[in-house]
């Protein structure tokens, strides 16, 4: 079998023509009113850092906009793996995908990030009096609205496309199989941990 791996941009451009029109012109160096509005209504984002992705979610508007070039993402209690945090320390370049339920377009933000524990930054991010342990401050380099085709194809917001209950086992059972422990006990512990974490954050 011959190796047909693409290894350079020139070969890619033989397959995909140069972008033009709106797909290029829509890219902005900073937030405009529409980008601000999108972020203000987004309860969920996916943060990409140095080959890793992590979901972040909270009430709509949980990401604070400091100015047209700077946004702040709260980092609340989790599993303490700190994958994204460690990646940012090694490589500050990040990519973010904002999502709004019911909206097929997404908002992409690329830039450089640093981690802050400055109370002036973390205190305004508190939920029910609970201040996040730290915050990810993102300095925007480019931002643009991504077209609806991917989410429309996936029918991600369509209830008719939802996976039937039971197709995906409970997370506690999956973890039990993966780490080799009692599934019934781990399912119970997992649910208790999630509930406790949400309560600690002020979400329960």
C-alpha cells in the first residue's frame, strides 16, 4: 500500500483551493458587538490547549469580557488533573469554540493565555459567593463565526437524534470497567462526587 500522507501545504492546496470571500473576510482581530453577544449567551465552550481539549460550562455569560481583546474563563473545582493549565504553562497558544444550545453556528477564538489568581480577576467570576480557584485569561489574536454545517449535519440540537437511553452506559460504570473496580459502588461514588462538586461551586 502506497503512502498517501499529505506533508506540505502545497499538496493540501491541490486538494482544497484558497479560501476567499466571507470565509476570509469574517476573521477579526478583536471582538465586535456580535462576538460579545455570542459569548454573553454561551453556557458552554471547548478549550483547546497544546494537543488537548477540555469542556467548560456554566450559566450563560460565565466567560467575562474584559475588553475587545481579552476574555476570562473561570476554572472551577474539577478532577484536579490540570491538563489545560499545565499545557498553558508549556505553550500559551489556545483555541476556543463557544456553543449556544439551539444555535448551529459556533464562535471560534484563538489567542494566547495565562493563568491568574488575582482576586481582581477571580472575584467577579464568583457564583453564589463561590470564587473559582483560578482564571484563564485569553488575549485574543483572531475571532470569527463558524458556519452551521457541522452542527446541522450532526443534528446535535434535534431531540430526534439523541442516543437512546442505555446505549451509552453511566459514566461510573465505564470508569469501573476501565479501572477494574466494583461498578455499583463506583457509579454511586461518581454521582455523589458530581453532586458535591456542583454544591461546592454554588450550582446546587
